C-alpha cells in the first residue's frame, strides 16, 4: 500500500530523527515518553515537535478548544510521571457533579466518590479576558495546559518548531516533511498527533497507507465571564450537567474555571443562538446571578469531537495518535491521547517502527478504546432514553437522592453516573456495574414507587 519500501525490520537507530506533527497533548505525551524511554535504554534520538499554534495568546486560534477537564485517573497518572498540575495551570479542582434535569437536580458528592479532577485552559484563556480578573496574582503567568506539556517535552530534550507542516511525501525510504514548499528533513518516524480540527489527518489519508481519519461531530464551546466570586458562589467546585431536553442538544455542561465558566454543548447544528437559548432556559438561568444577562459577544469556537475510530492508524515509519487515531467516546480525550501516545512511544523505542510492529504492539491499545466505546455508546443511549422518559427520569433522581441521604447503603448508582461523566473508568466496567441485579431491582422498585405516587395523586383529585 505504502510507497515506502516494505520492511518488517525497521527500528530507530542512534541519531534517528522523529517528526511529531502537533504539539497538543498526544504529541507532547509521545515526545515525553519516547525521549524518557530512549534515555533509559541508552538510545540517542533527535525529536522535533512541529506545532502551528502558539498557546500563549487568548482565543480559539491559540487554543485546542475543549472543556479542559482532566480526569482524576489522568491527574494521578501524570503525577506519577512527575507532571504535577497546579496553579496557574490548574484553574479549579472539581469534587462534585450536579445533574440538572427538568424533574429536578441532584448533587453527586460523597467521600467514597473520586475527587481531584482538574480544570485547565488549553490555550491562553478566553478572548478579551480581563487581565486583572482571570488569574489574580497569576495574571502574567502562563496558564495554557498544552504549553505546559510542550515545556515538559522540551525538558526531556524535544526541539519545538512553531510552523505548520503542509506536505508529507513517501517517495524515498523515509517520509519527507515539508513546510511552505521547503523540505525540512527525511524522518525515520513521523508521528501524527495532529488531532481532527486541522486538515492534517486528511493529508495522511492522501498518502495511501490505508489510514482513514476518525468520524467526527461538531461541538460548540463558549467561555462566559462571570467574575471569580460569582463562579465560586454559583458553581463552586461542581461541573453542572444539564439534561434538559433542548431540541437538537444531546449534551450540555458548564465547567467552572477562574472567573469564567465554560459552556460545552454537543448536538446537531448547534449555533450561537442555541447557546443563548440554553443560557435563557429557566433551569440554567437560575444558576446565574439575578442581575446577569447573556453578553452579546463571548469567546466561542466550534471544534470537532472524535466519535469513531480511525482505520489503520499506522504504517511503516508512521503512527497516528490521540484524536487522529482513537479516543474515548465523549470523555477523557486527553486521557486517550495519553494512552495512545504512551503505547506508540513504547512500540517505537522498544520494538520497532514497521507496520507490523505498530500492529502488534500499538494497535491493541486503540482496539481496547474502540471496544470500550461500544459500551459507552450503549450507556449514553440508555441515559438519553432515561432523560426523555419522565417516570424513569424521576425514579433515577429519587434513587440518587436516596443514595446521597443514606451513604451506608452504598453509592451504586451514583458511582455509575459519576464514572460515566467524569471518564474515570472504562465504559465496560461501568456497564457491568450498571447491570448489577440488585441495582436494577432497586431502580425498578423506584419506578413502581413513582407510578404509585402519581396514581395516588390522580385518584385524590
Ligand atoms: C467541545 C469539546 C470538549 C472537550 N472536552 C474535553 C475535556 O473536558 N476533557 C478531555 O479530556 N477531553 C475533552 N475533549 C477532547 C480533547 O479536546 C481531545 O481529545 C484532545 O485535545 C486530543 O488531543 P490531540 O493532541 O490528539 O489533538 P489536539 O488537541 O487537537 O492537538 C493537535 C495539535 O496538532 C496541531 N497541528 C495539526 N496539524 C498540524 C500541522 N500540519 N502542523 C503543525 N501542527 C499541527 C494543532 O495545532 C494542535 O495543536 C473535548 C473535545 C471537544 C470538541
């Protein structure tokens, strides 16, 4: 398939040149792990990250456009690697989830639930952010998570070049990379950490290596300024999930940061007007100060989200990672970037860089994510149905509230929801816990109780 010479014995020799396309989480994680591992086994590699953005400026053009929630499990994995998230990179530590439905809300917060989820900005913060407000004393410090990871990669020895790679050719033994018509070098290995928001993944498709980029849907992301005190008093350390049946909106969440809240919406054809409608919904408006009204202009972007795995994300001397390969459905994309980057780095440094090596040692990680997403899609379909069916929705709320009131009976349903929305656990494990017969029986009892209460109310009228 590839125009490169087929070779199952390709490996990185001393002095090998690696081109990492993209300095998002996947590209930086790959660089950190590859350089660390190479050092440990005494191999000398020359690794360059090519990143077209500067993450230091404000607004979408300097940002990798996401809600910026780093799951508890990833916060811990990063700490083990010596990558510690603290202010000014860390915007807020989350310890609570608030589920808001049209039948009421429930706070999931208990000592047995996981804590330590981090919220971050991927770029330099919202456009036109008020310097005095966003970070207080940290105003002049760098706040970008992506820039922080690139710095970690630099500390391991990565070179970083701030340009766009616009062409790759496979005419010789090695892939050649180009920018603005100039050939930069022949790479021993090209790593595609380019995400799905640029056209770069399509460039890899055009190489004829059998790679097909992942299927995507559009999301809408807005940064709404509220002021530090309002964010704290109105949203606290809780991510608010809204299941309010707004037409064409599949999912809406508000994540508190410094003096802004990030509004993330998924669905068909979401526009600025959908965000305005969402913010005007009484259940949402209620969370904002009385005197507050939706501003005419706010920082917003329309990023894509990976909802289906790439096909054949590797070839001789090429490996695709992060969003350009496989990502967990709707959750923990940064965690998926970590997993795929680590598996690709291990393969490249310890086993080899041929199609066969990546198939044998890297692809199982992608396949595990893809298989797990099958259970994820089942779980989200069930949540959707629950949310659209009033009796079942009320039963769920009743069950969750009971669990919160009586922790001694265990947090079975609470932890299922918590893990699903935080991305802390594999969907497969959550699914197995969700079909626990005792939990299903309790749920059924709650459904019958709600039907009985409704019947009694009608009977009395
Ligand atoms: C609305 C929304 C909310 C999300 N919320 C979360 C969340 O809260 N938590 C979470 O974990 N995940 C979240 N995600 C998913 C997360 O954003 C991605 O999974 C993650 O960013 C993937 O990392 P990546 O490095 O693979 O790609 P990206 O972050 O997209 O990085 C790719 C990088 O490559 C660079 N690049 C591309 N092409 C070139 C080129 N030709 N030359 C040079 N540079 C290039 C880009 O500039 C970019 O910096 C969200 C996604 C969306 C859409």
